[in-house]
């Protein structure tokens, strides 16, 4: 049985426990146990931090029901200092397009949650970055809903395979930081149903135990007390049987509205539930049945995950263990994306590399990403400099973190190769809390590199034919203004604690890069949707990312799903078929080069014959395949026909158009990288 079936099977037992509780005891199940001062104190005190130990909520000594023990994420478990494994950020993992690996990472995270004494992991972030300047784009898997849902569901399954509850966040329309406490998002019904909600449903269908509501408002109503989102869509239409918890402190503002709308648990401090909710029930403003439903959901979920729970392993054997670090390394290897490689400048041959210049302030920094609620504290982080020194012990590596372009030129001329490390850190992007914190928010200054980095690359890059830029960051970084100054460009995202090792391996040719862009890379930021990061209202259009550019006939610099390799892949013998329920696209992938490598095969559907406004094409599925040199494999990608449906706003239902659909298979969203076929439904 899957987790949903197990939860439903436990309903009679849960009801029996529920009936033993008074109204007051049921409400306490719905209330976080952390005092506000205990939450804020670690954020101020030195040597301590947010969620250093799991945050408790609920629990009942009378019935023996253990409390929920909350651990945040998503790049690992944020508890403790110097112990948890820090995986690459989800955007880097999204660039790997590898659900199987994501499932393994989820399993590792589940083990570490248990090692910290937790039972609830709140690190499945599937928010869609409508604009890549969102400061927390790094916490999600990219711009496409299908990829978000596929990867998010894999993480849910991995975490819950260890009997740890997975919490999916932030439901919904949460993709702004600076305005997240005040903004009201609006969009048309098709944008809502086809663009922003499907990936949440994918995670619900995967059996997610919990959903976290968002800070922002949707159509004027706070998501944490939005009856339409929580009760009508999530619980009634999608038949979600788990529980909903609020985002912390400011995730709800009205006791009665939140309770009646389907908010089940206030986290992590009790401000609006607790005694206020008990009084609301006594006054008749919240029905007893509403309390029973929330309490039952919590009880049923907790007892289901307690059943069959393996004996917890010693934390010393689990936290940051060799196996988990190896997963972090593999994830970085798979996600790092080669964007440019003129004249085959990469890989570098360490036998011919006597002197290597490494330039940039980020070259010797433990740069893991955002310093907000997702910050993980590993025992050690391999920097790019450390990775290179270990991988090329016989090479003199000259590190320069300054910004003097003249000195950079001299270093480039006098070295066998030059590597620039450029991009962002937590001072450029990340979770926004309040102005007095170090949490910076959205990228209001734009999507380009810092001016001194651009000047250095433009000046020193042309001085050496073997020049490469390593880009660090949590989203789109424009490269148009300087890409011709260097031979090669690698996008490394925030690659986790083993990132320096993976980058060095790729630079020196110990493995071939196989990551693919999980977002489109435009020529200009003006090609992307317009957004106001400091606002009380924001409209989201139906089109964003690669679908927007393609609809408007605007050529991107690099398409969605793009990524180069050190070897060569050839796609042949495409085939497209359907049985009426599933569409299957297949092709033969041949590694025609002399090096082992990975390719990500992608399937898209087109809607040329539609009578309504549809994308030119949209992602339907993908498959990562590993091929040894000269090896070939047949790759099959299946897409449920229901994924091609559109939302009929007049009827309020999803419908399938009966017509001919274009079906594509290939290696990016660009037409030149795809084979075209068709099927009729």
C-alpha cells in the first residue's frame, strides 16, 4: 500500500483516539509548541540559529500520540552545526533531471531528520519562479511545472520511505520575497490551474503527508486562510488526506477564517489557535466538526508514519556520513551545466597544466546559498580552490580574489589556463525576513554579474585561449555582455558541500558534464515577464520562461533543457504512439564520442491545431541516460494523456481537445534539437 492507502486504513484507529480527546486537547494538536521568544532568540544569539533542533507541535500524552517534530530544508536538514549533509540546492538538482537520484537524496535526508529526533521534513519546495529574479529560486527545481512536479514527487517518496513525513511548500503562488508578507497575487483561472498548481498536485498524488500554506495572499485572501485553496481545491478536488500547516508566525492572521478555511496546524508558535480557537468553538464561530477534521488528519498521519518505523540509527553513523556525502557529490556532478565550450577549451589536461590562474572572490569561499531558513551547517565544504588543489596536485594554482583588471590580465597571460569564478552569494539573493536581518530577498538589481566581475572577465578573458567562467548562483545569470571574452562557461548553481570536488573533476576532464538548464536563458532581461518586487499586488500571466519566449517569437540565448558535453550524442529512430491513455515517445541515443557521459532526453507536446490559446510546445517528460563511449540505448518517455488537457474556465473542469498533437523528442526545447512527430487524440 502507498502512504495514502495506509492513512485511510488507519482511519478507524485514528477516530478511536480522537474520541478520547476533549475539544481543548484536539485544539492543542493543532498548535505549535514553540514560544515566540525561543524562535527569535537563536536568530539573534551568536552560536545558535533557526531550527537548531526540531520544533515540536501537537502530541498527546493521554493517547500516546508523539508530537510532530519539524525540521526545515530543502538542501539538507538545517538542524545542528557541523553535522548535517549539505546537498546542492534543488535548482542544481533540477538541472540533473534525475528523479531516481532525487529519491535517494530524499531517503538520505529522511535518515538525517530521524537522527536529529525529527519526524517531519519541510523541505519539498515546488514553487514556480514566474520570474527568475525571485530570491528563493535556488530552493526549487526550475521554471517548468512538469519538472517541478516530477522532482518534488521523487523527493517526497524518498523522504517518506524512511517513515518521515514530507511537507510540500509553499502553497501557493509564492515566488516573491521582498513583498511576500503583503502581496496579493492574481491570475486568470487557466494560469492558476495549468501553470501554478499542477506540481503541487503531483506531490499530493505521490502521498505527501503535509502541505505548508504560503505567506502571500491569493486574490486578496491570505493563503493560510484561503478556503478556495485549502478546502475546495486541495482537500475536496484533489482528495488530500494529510494535514495543512501554516508558514511560521505570519502565515495566518484570523483565527476563525483560518480554521474554517481548512488550516489544520499553526506553526511553529501558537498565536491565533490555542486558547483563541477554543473560545471560537465555544462561541459557535468554528464548528466542532471542523476541529475534528483537523485533529483526525493529524492523528491519522502521525500514527501511519510511526507504524513500521525502523529503529533510529546512531546520529554519529548517519549525519554527514560517507554515503550521504557521496550522494551530494553525485548530485553536483549531474547538475553542473556546460553552457559554452569554444575550441574545446575544456577539459583541461592536468599533464600540460603547470600554472593555473583562479580569479574571483568566490573561488575560495564556502558558498552554499541562501542564509535563511534553508541554511545547512555541514562539517566541511570543499571550495573550488580546494577541489582543484586536490585534483591537480602537480599544478601551481595562483588564486587572486581581487578586482584589479590589470593584475588579472597579467595572471591570465602568464598561466596555462585561467578560471574565473563569478556570481552570487547570500548577500545577493535569498529568503527575505525583515530589513534588520541579513536575508536579502529578490534580485532587484537585475540578473547580471557584478560590474567588477564583468570588467575582469572582459579584460582578462581574451588574454588566454584556455579561459573559463564558473557561474555560481540560484537562478538565471545573463551572459550576453561578456560571453565572447572567454572560451568556456559552466553553470554550477550552488553545488553543495562537495561542489568544489565536482567542479574540479569536470574542469580537468575526469568526467563529462551532463546538466541541463532548468530555465531558459534569455538574451535580455526585458524578454522575461515584468515584475515589481516591492508591491501589494502582482498579476501573473499565463506565459513565462521558455513558453513565453517561444509564444512571442523571441529567440533565447540558450533554450530550456540545454547543456553541452565533452562527448557527442546522436538521436535517431524517433517513434511516437498512443493507446488513448498514454503517449509514448522513444528514440535511440548513441554516444558517438570517446568519453562516457550522460544525456537528458526530453519530450514535448505542441498545440498547433488548438482552437484556444495554448503554448507552442510544453515539456511532457524526460529521462536521464548514462552511456559509455560508443554505447547506445533505446529511451522511452511516457506521458499521461491527461497532461495535455486544458482548463475550461466556463465549466470549471479540465478537458482534452480531440485533435492532432505535435510530439517532440530530443535534447532541449529548441526545434533544432528535436525530432517532430504527431498523434491524434
